C-alpha cells in the first residue's frame, strides 16, 4: 500500500476523475489509514511504499505490478501521467529481496487488469492494458491467461468489474455488463457458480474489493453485495473510501497483493 500523501485529482484519465471536484486530502488519508488498519486487525501484514511528489495516483498501488509465486511482473502504464510509478515499484521489489522481476515490454497496469485465481490469470483489455501483455504474463508466470474484453468505460480496469473471492477454489464475483458478449460467455463457462453483481453495486465500485477467502473488504455503498456474500459464507466488511473514489479507485486499487 502507498499512503495518499500527494494524492489529488488535477487531470482525468478515467470517467471517475473530475478535476473540478476537489479532494479532501486529510479525509483521504484517514480513509486510507482505516483500510490499512483493518487489514492489520485481520492479521495481515501491510508493506508500505513511499509516496513520491508529482505522482498523485501512487495511492492506487495495485497498478504497479502483479506478483504470483514470488515472481514480479512490473507495470507499463498507458498514460504518461503515471509512467514514472512503474520504476518506483520495481525498485521496491528489488530492494526487498525479490529476485525474479520482469520489466514488461507491453502495456499492463498490474492488478488493475490481472486477477489471479487458483487455475487462471484473468486479464482485462480494451481501455488500458495491451492484449500483447497477456502472452507476456503467461510466459513469465507459466499459468494460463484468459483475456477478457471490457466494453464500458466506467469499468476501465478488470478490478472494477471482477473480484476474486477465493483463489484456492476459483470463486469470483463480477458484473456482466462490463464485458463483451464473448467474454461473458467465457466467464459463464469457466465460473458457472460465480456471484453475479447487479448494476447498482457495480456502479458503486463494489467489485473493487479484496478477499482473504473469508473476509471481503469492499465499498460500503455496494449494499447489494453484502447479503449474497454472507449466503456464500463470506464476511463482508464495508469500507468508506469516498475520497479515493474521486480518482477512480477503492479497496482493491489501493491494495497490491504479494503472493508467495
């Protein structure tokens, strides 16, 4: 995670961002700290990435890399406003003992567009990440990568439209309206028992969630997901990240998972 010390919205690179809506930075920091502390209270370790002045989107740490089995595939950002973040993330991994670190040749925005299940790496494309990054990820991680086409600009990253609930059992939730017809068919075939989100929950960025296999941290406004999650044996925990939502992100965007 990266504290939002320099977070602000002064440009727009996704439909959620409006520079005319000022960010309350103290509130954004308090909301971020609440998420960090909640992870710790659940027994998780939180590693911190130092924020850099001039890189206001670094708080969305999920975009900086994808880590599977201790191997790190770095990011290559689509927009110049975020380009410099990639090297900061790679430097952190190299400084913290990760030895298999790949600087990518093709555009991918880390866990924004890569979601890891027990069997697959699901890979979004259409707004940010290049389809060419999918083969690169498959070759590097040695896991099958399934490409999914995003068609609604509100769901510009895969992690705004789909969330992994249990990476040991290939359990996911997703919003079908974010995907092309062919991609919806692929998801239905691969995950016939997935939790299907309705539009109001998706529009609250309710799928920008993090699950540890039991607890699911998600935006508190996504009320339509709470009972379906409980019915499946999960414990939903609503988080208020309203100031981060102004930048187009919520729980998952603020959280990069270090696997292995």
